[in-house]
C-alpha cells in the first residue's frame, strides 16, 4: 500500500491543490468528487480548509500536516444552496503534467469536508485503498458520506441519486451580462433569494473573487426588463481543452418561469467557451426536477448517475 501524507491547506496555500484538480479535469466531464470550481466556491469562506494528499511522507514548506478533521461548511452543489494568486498557473491546458520542480512531493488527491460529506478527487492511477485508509481519520461519526472515494465497509446511498449533466461548447445568444463589482450586490441578492437559508454576502463574494481560484470564475447575471436582478450563474474554468463547471445557479423566486435561469446558464456557458473550455458540466440530484428541466432546456444531457458512499446504518 502506498505511503501518503495528508496536508491541511489554508485558503492562501491551496495553489498546489488547485493546480492538481485542473490537471486532472478531463475534456468531456469531471471525474471524482471535486472540480476546481468546487474548491473555488468553497473559498468564499475565510475558514475554508482543503486537504491535499501527496506521495511522500516528508513535510513541504508552507504545508501543514493534517492529523485531525476540521470544521467544514454545509454541503452545496449546483442546484442546491451552497490574496494570493498562487494558482495563477492552475488553469493549465489539457495534457499539461503537474510539475514537481519545486521539490515538493507529487499530489495524489484533493478533498474537503462539505458538511457531513468528504468529497475527494484522486489522480489517475492513485492507490484508492491507501487513500481511503488515511481518509478514515476524517470520517468520524457524523461525517457519514463520501463522494468520489470508495470506503471499505460502506455502501452506495441509494436514497439519493446525483446526475452529472454536460453541454458542448456551442454558444447560444441570451440575455445574460457579466458580473462586475457594480453588480455584486444584485448577484448576492439573487443567491440569497434563490436558496432558503443562504448566508451568502458581499463579503463572501469579494473573498471568493480575491481567492487563488477567483481568476477561474465567470459570472452571468440576468435582469428583468425593469432592471431587477432575476437569475445568476457562476461558472468555473479548469483550463483550455478541459471541462468547466457551473456552481452555483439560482433564480429569484419572484422571477421564475420566464426563462431567466436558462439565460443565466447559457451566459455562464458562453463565457467558459470563450475562455477555451471544451464542455461545461453541472451536478444536481435526480429529485430536483426543476433543476434537471432547466439544464435540459439549456442543452445539457445526463452523462452519468452516481451515489455517495455512506456509512452502514444501525438496525
């Protein structure tokens, strides 16, 4: 079994993890439990913690060895409520290897706790058994689900099915406009209105934009003819020739049923295509019929169904 070391990274230090996720993102659809955009959306939080597994036991400068779990935000995926530029080279073109010229050990996997769910993406060919064995330290009671990494003794959560939908790079005209500083308050308003209980704030938006992943984000905002903010979508670039991601997408309850959500989705997709994304993906639950219908109306098709791994329930 491979020898691995788990490092706990603060937001300013996530460059190596972000570059790894970009390099592991294929052209057609994301694999594993994380896309660089998931990490980007997480970084709206000042206390965000990302775990990086490497293939060597030695400590690396600037990385903290992690031997215990950390607090994590509640789970958020697209379709559900969710100042270093160290990663400026993170969006590498498809086929670009992860360099280790700095002398640091090679990344093996990246993950974070999304509420009670450990979400992980591993490098191609990684020793998943060794990774799962180390991850057990994070899977304390209460952290009862794992996405992207099989855990010994656990089984698929058949109560909830996740759908991965993708769309090709064909641009479609729409009513969306990019989000700038002057639109930030309205972007925040849409997010808070679309998702009950959302605590998203202008501070979160600015923190996300200033984070190491901020340069990967594209945002689209759609307004009503009267100028009211109606719908918004955030897209995440993983590099030329790689699949982008939508996370999150939301429409104000007062403006649903008028096609604004579709236009926001198409606007974010067009922005990702302009940057060189080969496709765009989005993830939602099969039970969220409104979200599935929205994405289908925007040209997305279901390419994969999946289930999180879950701890066995006591009888």
